[in-house]
């Protein structure tokens, strides 16, 4: 997994409304320096002065080394991050950014089916571009509440014609997933980003597809099953030589901080990837929304903010 983390002050060089309730920000280095490279599916953290950190998918041109572009949906029930971006952040302002990091990388494939719901279109934009550049067969299924709320729908349909299927719910209803996913298509990978109900519906509709066909990115952690282990367990911090008990009421993050470990975090919900930590011994109970099935099975890393232990003991590289 790509775990590149850095923190830099960026300047807002442009801000434009790209749909009802969605603004796109163009961010650049204040001294016009090159920005760290990224790949389709990557996101950056924005450390907003209202005290919240938010992750936004990079949706601009990955071959432009001087600017990042993100699109921000106004979230009425959020903690003020999107309200600040919409109402206060202006061209010329500076904002701290972290990353970029990519937990949703585009794997090589003969064909792609991209499925985006609402603002979930953003990580798919550079993927569509990459698939086009590679000459790969691809299609995009894009659903949203109304046409006016669907950022980039017009330019996608205008540029790519029949490969793009725009489905505003008020005109055409929900995405017809049984029609699209009812029969597995050989040599195809599916990339889906959007609200939790869409991801759940796509996961269910892909049950008969080969393993590892579907990759999803969610912005909030999904419904969680009960932890594998309901009792306390020990965590050894191998590098610092300390051990700590994680009770059923603790997160591993809280426990290791109590033991003096410094761990950088952002979302603390298992969705951003900031707290990724190598596991040296033991079997993690993965409870994040990031790792693939294969990465979970390997078990050599975990997200301390949400994941726990299947056994009596974990040894972490801390
Ligand atoms: Fe975001 Fe742990 S802090 S995954």
C-alpha cells in the first residue's frame, strides 16, 4: 500500500461551483513548486482551521505536477469542514494538506466498470482518464439525486459519449444494478465509490463475480460486525519495549498512546489510512474500510483507530 505522508501549506488558486452544493478547489504550492506525485484513486487530507481534517480525492490531471484539484460537497450534517470550504475558504487563502495517499489504486485490467454515486465520482475521474489513455475498454455508471447535483456529469458525457451512463434519480430512478451486474463479465474490474447504501448494493450484486473483482472506497466506515474477541488483549510495542493491555472499552490507538507511542491520526474511523501500523506478530481483527480481502488475509499491517486483535497478543512495530 502507498503510505506516503507529508504536510504542506497549499494556496487556493481557484474555486468554482461545479454542481449544486459542490465546489472544486485548485490548490498549488505558494512558491509554485512541484507537488508530490499521485496516482488515480489517491486523496489528500485538508487540515481545516475549524479543527477538522477531511480527506478529498484528487480529481484533476495527475500529469500536472503543479496543482491538485479536489471537489467538496456541502454536508449539512457534518462538523463544519465542508461549510468552511464552501463559505469561507477563498482564492489566495492557504490551507494545510497532507498526503497524497492512495488506498484505492487502479489495478491493471482488460476492462473496467466504474460506478459512482454523487460526490463519489471524484476518485473515478482520474481513473476514467487513465483507462482512456491506456486504450482500455471501460464504462462509467454515474448516479445522483438530480442532474444539477451531479458534478462533472456534463463534461464526462460530452467527452466520452456512450461510455458514460448518467442516471439522475429524479429522471430515471436508481441505478439498474441487476442489469449491469447480474452476469459477471470476464476480465473486468469494478471500481465503485459513493454513499454506503450504493456500496452495499453493489457488493451484494457482485456476489457471483470472481473474488477481487470489486474495489470500493467509502467515505464513512460501514456497518461493523461484532469484534472477533470480546475480552482484553495485550499489545507489545516492539521498538519501545513497552506493553499495554487493550480492554474491550479501549481502541488500540488509545492504549498505545497511553503507553507513550506517538501515532498520527486523522479520521479515527478507519477510512483515511493515516494510522497504518506494521504488525510483527499476532492476527489483527481488521475493522477498517480500506484494506482489500487479500491485504486483510496477509495481516502484516492494521489501522489502530478501529482494528483490534483476534488473539491474546499483538506485536506492533512501534
Ligand atoms: Fe484514519 Fe485511522 S486515523 S484510518
